[in-house]
């Protein structure tokens, strides 16, 4: 039996994009937020660095725009970048009015600097910015009677004409089928508008800085529903995650290098000057490839990040969480070198949107890491992601507000049909296939790629897809099975994007095409199921 819920607005995801949007949408109607774990489980909650915004007289929109465009390696959409930079500061101030408590110094915001930025413009809350933003937004959501959060609800499929067995290229989203993981019951949630804010896809890879919820669900669902997907080959590996068997790729924020941290080999030699004139403040793709190169040359499994030359009190003040976390593993960052290794951090591609968060499916919006707005291009500038979530969720709300008055939901959709399925035979298939996808992607579709590696990866992912789809069709749905299916789909999209782009640009580097080819590839890589 499927329970039917109706709402004005449905939000899938409870990170900064979903919550910021929901608070605005609640001013014009009822909102249901579904999140597959606890409401605070999101990539936002794990974001350490901060939010980039022009807030001082010695900075300017032009400088922030130029930094973003330079980092994006020719693929940023300038109008999207201008909207981000010019509208962002007001939304940062709005977060402060909502109660976000950012780090201050002498009565002013304490602005940090990160790789690729020409000025100090990073608003932060010590080294746990995301957690503070999430706390403030959730506190406001909890007080809003028009917002209902459904925790432990996994989205299965976007509801479209496909569920009425209608074939059309003019696709409309009417809501979502969801699984209540606690009860095992299904829900059909119908809405005038749906926002995908389901985050990224870090767990497509073996090593990631993302929380366990980042399995690419929104991208996979949107693709299956017929949405256009852009630039999936641009996977950002954070250069510096903590290398320790028990650390689970704990992120060492970019701000540590902004504060003066120096990357060194295990022999103690600084090396970034060999790769870029900006040295340790070069953009992440350059730093990640430099570390990868040094590790391959030496055979070492990690390099070091050294901040021990800075005053100990200042280090503890700026990075209290990192200090305590590293100390837990026996590393005193005020004295010791920090072992680090690159890990999958951020997906620059995703569900294609316009300047108002509209996807190619009617009444379906996308914001945050799940989306491809044109801001990041071939490489994301540090701390632009939280800003993007704020700016484009607000823009999506403005468009939705104008559209809602003309929408009436009169279409009847069937309940979710689980007939003919059986209880799981062996859970080991799900866990084994998940690990295998992650291993294949890490081995063959990582920082440095080649045609041979991509072909090997595609063959293996295709086999895993066929095996998992057969299992999915005969087995009762679980959240774990949904995640596996989505991970495989996103892995395939990343490989397809990488195979289409026969050049090296930004985050996509291939040894077969080491040069950038503006003549043929100064454009988005477009993927669509039909």
C-alpha cells in the first residue's frame, strides 16, 4: 500500500540549498523536505572551509569573477558567475540574520583566503563553517509550521509521464516515489514544484571527503527521468585529506594552505614551486595532480602538509576541529607534519539548469552540488559551492513563486508497484558491488586518466550495472540497493563524459590528450537518456 501526500513544494535533500530554498518556499505554501538519513546529514554539514563573498573595500566583484573564470578553465558561463558574485554577499548577510555565527575579529568578519583567490574573502565559522550554517538553517526550519521534514525517506524515482506510460519529449515532474526506510512503506509525494538538492556523489569513489549520504541519487534519478546532464567528467579531488587508516578521508581544509601550510615530500622537500608559480595556493586541480605526480615518482602513499612553522596558538585558534581530530590520531599539527592524500571531494557537473535553477524537465529545479549551473566550469574555485547553493536556490524560489499560481495538480498517478519481488537473497551482492564500483573508479577514473583506463572501467561498470539491474527487478527495494543503483549510474555517466572529452581541461586530465583543445571542446559535455 502506498501512502499519498500532497504539498505545494517538495524538496529532496536537507543541505544548505534545500533548507534555504524551503524557508523561502514556506512563505507562499506548504513544503515537504525528504532526506534519506537524519536532517543534519548533508555535504553542507561536512564543509570546513567557508563561503567566498566580496565584503570588503579592497576586494571587488571583478576580481572574484576573474578568479572564478580562471579556475573554470574556459567552461564557466559568465552570466552565471556574475549572478553568483554580485548576489552572493547579500545572501551571506541573510544567513547571519538567520543566526549563523561566523568568526569575527575586531568586530569584523574574519575573512580567510584559499587557493585560486586573489583576496581574503572567505567567510567562515572557525573550520566548521558548514556545520554552523546547517545548524542555523535547521533551527529556522524547525520553527516554521509550513515545513515538514521526513527523515529516513529515500527517493526512488521522480514521478513523470513515464509512470502513465506516456511517451513525450516535453517531460514534467509531479513529485517523487519514496521509501520510508524505517517502516518499509512507500509514499507517493505529489507537488506543484520539486527541488533536487540531494548533494554530490563522493561515494562513487573509494576515498572521499563526503559523508555516506553522497551517492549521486539526484543525478541518477534526473537522468533516468530524461533530464539533461552536463560535464560529469569534472571530478574535483581535494588535494589534502588526512592519510590514516582510521580517519576515513578526513578533510584538511584548503584554508590550512591559505594560512601558510606547505606541501612537502616524505623527504621534507617543498615541491609546489615546480608545478605552479602560485605554489601552495594554486587551484585544487593543479595541487592534486602535483601530489599525484610526486607520489607516483617516489612510490610513497602520501605527502606531508606542514603548518608547524606558524604560531601554535594561532593554528589552534584557526583550526580547532582539525587540531583535535588530528590529535586523536596522534598528530599534533602545531609540531608534526600532517600526512595527506587526494580524495574525491566535489562534482562540478550534474543536472543542467538555467540561471533560475530550472532543469530541462518542467517543474523540476536543481540547486547545490547536484546541479550544473555553469558557475564552476571545468574546475570549482574553493568556497564557491556554498555561495552557489544560496544564490541559485533563491533564484529558483523567485521563478517557482511566479509559476505556482498557474499550476493545478489533477493528474492521477499509480501507487508504487512492488508485486513480483522477493526479499533479498544475499546482501553481500550489494556491499560487494558497491566496493567494486568504488575501486574501479579510483583505479581507472581518478586524477589522471587514459583511454585504456576508461575503456576498462566502462566494461566493468557495464557488467555491474547489468547484474545490479537484474537484482533490482526481482528484489524488494531497500535504501542500500537504491544507493548502489545510483552509484553505478553516476559512475557510468562520469566515464561517458570523460570518454567524450578528448582533451585535458581543468579537473579532467588524460595522458592520451594532454593538451587543451578549444577548437573542438570549448563546450559542455551533454548526456541524456532519451
